[in-house]
């Protein structure tokens, strides 16, 4: 069974602070194995405020875990970016 979990946190991107809403998608049993419930390959979704004109690049650090940016999609009311955990 796949569930969705939401986490809010301040994130600094290009020197600006944003309140990020992160949604974690994954299997219930896998999600219980890590603090953020993120396994390799699981996606994170970062939603920025409306009209946020920023370029999301490279990586995002959340709770001491590093995620690589997989791509950015632009929507009329918000900017959405998908992230995957970086392999170490």
C-alpha cells in the first residue's frame, strides 16, 4: 500500500528562504525504515510559493539527507521540483 506523507521545512535556494512542503510517496513498510521514510529512488516533491522565480539546481539538503534534482516543472500557480536521494 502506497501512502503520502507531508513535511514542512524552511529551505534556502539561491540565497532565498522558502517554506517547503515535501511530500513523500512510498510503501508503508519502506517508509518506516528511515527518519524521512526515503529509500533510494523514492521521489520528493518540493513546492515553492506562487510566482517564485528561482532556478532549482544541483541538490537539496533536508534533515541531513542529500537529494539530487531530477527536474523542474512549471505550473501557473507554483513551481514544482522532483528530487531523488543522492547515492553515496
